[in-house]
């Protein structure tokens, strides 16, 4: 998979390039300037573009719109230091398929970037509420699993009830924790209840 990186800091470009290479991607261009990147993309289409939200003469959102116009089938991840929910929502509306934060650990960021490159919509949990309605944030399987966790069942008991392996149940819980920005079963259930996610699960 061919990728282009756009950020106005050279050190970020170098570090991000290493992250993508560890994910098996080929970085074919790095650019400090989005206008220059767009000129390159007109001549050399790629599969995946990672762009900073705050750039020079062309904003990151303008760059997203331009790239989306040039490459309708490409995956575009916005990578920023700003955990601004409004910006996340605007970026997705502009055509981004990912909104990720630079403060994320490199191993987790690599996984998130790989998910975006594979065609998934990935929005950091810290800003996801602005992009997804609460009921859409978690999938049906994750909601059913959380409802049974709230009822006091163990992973094995939940697996037996849903006819799934306990490993699959653990995976559903891990995904729910990531999406809700929590780290324990109790915290995840509490947040899901607080947001009204389990009312119809």
C-alpha cells in the first residue's frame, strides 16, 4: 500500500514514516506543504494519505477536501495534537476516514492507522462522541456483551449465552473499552449506562 504524509514538522514526518513502514506500508512521499503534496498526488495517486490538521497556507481540512477530490477512493487520516470534537466532526464531513491524535502511543497509533488504511472509519475515543451518535458508537455484539457484563456474567457465561467463545467476548469488551476510552469492565459498564447505551441492548 502506497502512502503520502503531510505535516509541517520534519520530525513528525520521519517518526510517522517509521510507524507506517512497521505496518507494511510504502511511504512514497513526505511533504511539509499540502499544496506541494496535492501537486504530487495529481501525478502519482496513492492509497493512503495522512495529513496534519494545522498546516501553512492550506489548512488540513482544505487538504482533506482536495485529496478527496483528487483521489475519491483513497483513505485519509487526519493526525493532530488537538483533541477537538468539533474538528473531528468537520474532518469526517470533509472526507477523512480517520481522526487520530499525536499523543497516542506509537504502537496504538500504528494499529489505528492500519485500520484506516484497511478501509475502516477510526476516530479517537476522546473525540468520537462528536462524530458518532451514542447508539452508533458500539456495535450490536459489543452492546449485547456489555449488557450481560452489567448483569454480572463472566466472559465464559456470556460466551455460552451468546454461543460465542470467551476469546470473542474478550475481543468485544476490548473494542468497547477502546471506543469508550475506558480501561476496566466496571468503568466501561458505568460509562455505557451513563450514556444510555444499554437501554435497548
